[in-house]
C-alpha cells in the first residue's frame, strides 16, 4: 500500500481508508462507508481486467456500462459530492443493492451471488442497526421471490432455477435470507455494543476532562491560597515579633483577660511594677490584684460596658480609662491608669478585654502634695489680714480672701469670674506695668496702689 501511495489518486484513496480515532458510532460508520467506497473504487477496475473480455465475448455490454456507472458514482461520492455521513452511508448501501440486483438479473442467482445479499444485509446492519438488518433480510427474501416470478425459464441466466420445484426456490430464498439475517444481526448487535462503548468512553473522557479542569482550578486556588497563607504567616510572625519586642520592652503593662476575668496574657514589664512574674499572674485572678474600692469601680464599669455591648448601635472601638489601685506582691499598693477595650472575634463578638496599665503613683503623690499645699496656702490666705485677690490671664478675678471683702466691701459672688473695675483711671499705667512684669515672670514688691471700695 505504501508503494501504491506514490500515485496521487491512489494516495488519496489510501488517506480516505485510513482510520483516525472515531469517538462516535456516526464517525465510525462514516469511516466504514468511505473505506468500502475506496475499496470498491480499487477492486472494481481490477476485477474488470479479468471479466471484461468474458463480458465482451458474451455481449453483456449493459453490464459493462452498469459497472462503469457504479465505479464513477463511487468516485464521485469519495471526491466530488459533499454529503453528510448518514447520506453517504445510505448511498453506499444503495449502490451495493443496485450492483447486487444487476448481477442477479444478468448473471443469475447462483455461484457467488447470494454472498452479495449477505453483504447487503451486513451493510444494512452497519448503517441502520438491528432494525436495518431485519428490514434488509425481508427485502432480500421479497426480492428473490419477485425475481423468481419475473425472470422465467426463457432467461438463460435463470433457466436452471426453474428445473427445480418452486419449493426448492423457496427453501433457497429462506436459507439465503436467514444466513444474511444472522450476519446482519450479529453486526448490528456488535455496533450497538460499540455505540454504547463509544458513548461510555466519550462520557468518561468528558467527565475526566471536566474533573481534570476542576482539579487544575482547585490546585491553582489551593496554590494561591497557600502562597497567601505563607505570606500572611510571614507577616504575622514579623508582626508578632515586633509586638512582642514592644510588649517586652515597654514600661506600660499590657495584659488581656477573658470574659470571666481570667488573665490570658501579661507583658514582662509587669515584674518591674508589682513584683509578679507573668507566669505567677497567669495563675491569679484579676480581682485578687485590686483593692476593695477598685474592685467596686471595675465591676461597675464592666457592667456598664456589657449593657452598652447589648445595644445594636454600640461603638466596637470604644474604650474606657480608669484609675485603679493595685496590690503589690509585697503587700503595698500603687495606682495605675488603665485603658480598657474589648477584644473581638471575626464576627465582632467580645471575647475578652485588652488592658494597658501605666503606673501613676508618682503623679498621685504629686497631686496629693499639691492638694495639701493648696490647702495650706488657702488657710494662710484666708487668715491673712491683708486683702488678697488673684486674676487669670484675661483679668478675671479667681479668688478673694475675707480681708478683701472686709476692706473693700465686695463679696466673692460679686467679683469671682468677672472683670470688676475697682481700679481708678489714674492707677492703670502703674497696673499695666505690674501686669507686664508678671507676664515676664519678674518679681516686684512695695508698690502702692489705690482701689475703689464698694461704697
């Protein structure tokens, strides 16, 4: 076949007969019809080389013309006409039946002619399935009986048929049709099985391809998610390292408790403040570290915040600042300014409390000292026999002592917070110079001034 492929038209026939990878019964039937047409286009001229002299000697020119017509039609089906696979298959079956009938009429029903009927039934099974094979067998038996009735003993090719009884012909017709039916049904059943196999293979392939694409997509998503997670983990580790470094070195104490007030985290800086290690505090209730008064304050604020938390319009980022008195490990107490906020989960639900505590003992002592100092100065000014008045930067009176009221007659309610003008006009230049010195932080004493009394 490779050697014959050197000729252009034979190469075309060879390419026509080559089978690819049909995945449907229709494609397989199309290949089969093209292969049979190509086989006929090659075999018919080869057979004519042997049969042509005999046919000419017997004067069968009509049969020669019919063979040529069949051959040309097969060539046209292969290379000229562009029919659908089904139409090409039906026309191939029609050519085969036409050739079979021609041979039966011209050459008689014996020798190899019954094989052509079997071939027609097989082709019908190929192109039309089991029903086609049954229909072809019925057509064969009907056609043979019709030819028996039409030909007659005067036809030389059929003369020997009529030397036997009609029952013999009926038996011949029955046996030929039964043999053709068996062959056609076998092919039809096999093709039905092939069709189911091809459908299963195609469905399995489609499912496999679909599943493969889904797996590829899932793999891409998983790969992307893994990359994102890896990046997030690296970022989280870096962030944790930064925050841990900050928490371990900051002077403030950072801590967290759950909603039952169990300590879940505390920064190492707590040791410098109250003498407890983080491990010791983790085993201690928060309420055990506060004085009784501070426990009352903390409990009240927690109740208030839980009530706010139940409201729909709450601010999830709100915080509260308290001043609480803590108990040192050694038994003493110290004051801390505590900033509190809720720790929330992904749904925004409060799952704990974050606190940042700052030791304000020095500030508390300074405030107490200031209060004591103010109290002493107030006692001194209240007891002074000299009138004393203080002003703010805008000139409003902020304090007068009892001696001021006694000397000038002005009550505190009439003076405090007001710009009461009890300075004579001639005294204002001197007063302005004193104000300038006071703003320049200069000290001055022994200045005589005059004031109006209320009366």
